[in-house]
C-alpha cells in the first residue's frame, strides 16, 4: 500500500505513531491522531501531564477483579455528550467482547510505552483531533503532540470527551474528509 491516510484513536494513535517511527512512515501520505495516548499517557518525573499511574493500575486491577464494573466506570468517562442507556449498554458489550487479558495488557502499555522520540520522526501532514473534555487521554497530550510533530494541525473539539467521533460526529467527519481530500 502506498499514499494512504493512517488514522488511530487512543492506543491506536500510539500504535500509529510507533509505526511511523519504526517504519519511517512507509506508505503513509497523511496521519490522523484521534485522542492519541502519546507521548506518555501517565505522568513521569520530567513529564507532568497525563494520568496518575495509580489510575491506570486501578483499571488493570478492575479488569482482573470486576471487569463489568471497570468497563462501566470507563464507559462513564468516555463521552462528554449525553448518551442513551441503549447506547451505553451497546458500548459496554463492545468492551466485554475483548479478552480480559488483552484489556489488561493494553493498559500495561500505557505505563511502559513512551513515544517522545517517535513524535519527532513524523514527517507527513498530521491532523490531531482531541476533545477538550477528554478524561481518558487529557487534552494537553494533543497540544504536546502538535508541538512535537512537524506539519501537524490540532483541532480542539469543544464539546467532546474521548469519543469525539461520536460526541461531535458531524464535525469529526467533516474534518477527516477535508484533511484527506486537501
């Protein structure tokens, strides 16, 4: 594949960033980062942004001890806009479809992965979409990505949390299409 647009949301955004660094962006013409968990999802000694490590540990422990409760709590923080009970139930069921061990391992990557170097290797036009009310990946991380990636543009979503693709779906689709077509 060549000249494609690579998009990643949350941990998928971190994976897209790692791909860009590891494979020198092979085939990628444009990059879209949607609430990407980078350069570090947790606070570190020289990085005061992100979540406390304890918050991630709580997700991991919840995955092993009471996964339905952890998924309910996570779902309650995911969106900023009102969602109906049926939508919430559907979102919860999506979470249950993933293997518990896989959920815990993904959360472990939030503790162990750092992508500071990787961000500086990106050399393609990059759209960064981030909800300003994001409680999963704080908005400040999108601002840092914008500073560290050449040719990037940050679009804050004023009425969105972590699920900007749903919270402001019309704006999200418009921005994606405009970026891909320009």
